[in-house]
C-alpha cells in the first residue's frame, strides 16, 4: 500500500510541476485551426513561410525559432502556422482560392504558391520581391496586418533580436 501511495505522489508531482514548464518548441498548428482559434479568441495568426532545402530557412529554424524567448513570444501572442511556400494545398484568402500553378506532372517542385506570393511580397529599393523564409501576421478576420514596420511582411532570416523587435510591433 505504501508503494502505491508513493507512486501516486510521484506521478501527481510530475504532472503538477510540468504544467508550468517552458515550451521547448513553437506550437505549430494547421492554418484552418489557426483561423478558427483567431476568430474565437480575437487573436493573431503568424505564418512562417519556408521552403525545403533552403539554407536560410534552416538557419532561422535552428538559431532563431528554437530560442526560448522567441518560442515564448510566438506561443503566447500568436496562433503559429508553418507553410511550405511551394505547397500544393489550396488556401482561401479574401474569398479567393489560391494554389500552386505548377502541375505535379511536371516533375518540378520549385514553383511558388500564389498565396505566398500574394501576402509575402514586399518592396525593397523600388522592386517587388519575395523571399524565404518570411513571416506574415494576420488578424482574427484573416486579414494581413501592416504594422507600419520597415518591412511588413518580415522577410528573410531574422536574428533573434531583430525578430523579437519586429514581432513586438504586432502585439498590442
């Protein structure tokens, strides 16, 4: 009986103490779930656009998006979504269905998704550009937020300090 009580105490202690533990990674969720939660809780959606085999994307994932302060800021203030900028998924935005126009039968997998091009395009030196990685923030109605930042969206591999500074502009 004593062993059973001791086991119950240890298990309940582990459960209780683990509730306040810091998250070790960003809680990525599917876009549709993020849209639903943002609407229900009057929140913001953060979309991290990346592409496979992109060295800048990998660096940002390993160095910036794995930082405890960044993880906490994103998890506590946004409904985070990670989308491959070359996905074949159809995404509805402002009543328009966006897709990837490159057919699977072509054998190529390097064509960008039209939703990514629509929301992640920014102007630099007078020219429109897109880059991966990029971060775009949306409100609870799934409307892109322009934070009057130097860049909105947030393009490229962002060091921790720069990303934190840019994300703070989207938080009330």
